[in-house]
């Protein structure tokens, strides 16, 4: 029993040095939930629809994720569509996390950024799948750069949230 007071004193010492920070969820946060949760799901469904149409049009059967050049007649055409959707999937998880966090500090800004991210992702695939455009820069020829406005908006808002929590 003589050890218990020592641990008790240690616990009190640690407890007194911990600073608690509270986060208030702003009333506008519902827009963030829609922008980071629902918007990307709908966007993925739209992009997946393009892939399904291309799969049928270019006869690329499952389980092939991509068409194989020299095996599929229109491999490049299909792969451009598939790559446009894959690009969205690669960045969506980090985007959603940053938006949910950054939206705690700036909910309406992050909600607006969500519109840019989702619309920009659709414009990205529209440019990429246009075979009249050079593949090197086709992705951004139809306005897809606004996707990055949304992405970096959430990034900056998340940095600001992190800084405010550290300095609180």
C-alpha cells in the first residue's frame, strides 16, 4: 500500500500539467458534412457512370481495371476515362478528412471549397476523356484547376485549425 500515494502524486502532477482545449462545432457545420460526406459520394457516382459507359463502349470487361494496350482496340480511350475516376479516388480521402477538420474553424469556406473540389473533379474527367485534346494537358483544359482551389482551401483551413489548437 505504500506505493499507491507515490502513483497518486505522479498522476496529480501529470494531470495538472495537461491543458484541455475544447472545440465548438459551429452551427454551419452541416454544410461541411454535406460537402465532405455527400458531395464526394455523388461525384464518385457520376465519375463511375462515365467509366461504366466507357467500359460498355470500348468493350473492357471485368475484372480488368484498365484496358490492355494491343489487347483492347481502344485501350487509350478507355484508360483516360478510368484514370480520371482513379485520380478522384486517390485524393478524395485526404480531401474529406481535411474538410471535416478545417470546417470546424471555417465551415462555410470549406463548404464552398467542396463545391470547387467536386465540380473540378468532374471537369477533370471531362477534359481527360476528350481524345481531341493532348493527353499531357487534357485534364485541365476544361476548368479542372478549380478542383485544387477546393483542395487547398481545406488544407489551409486545417492548418489554421491545427495552429489555433496548438497555440490555445
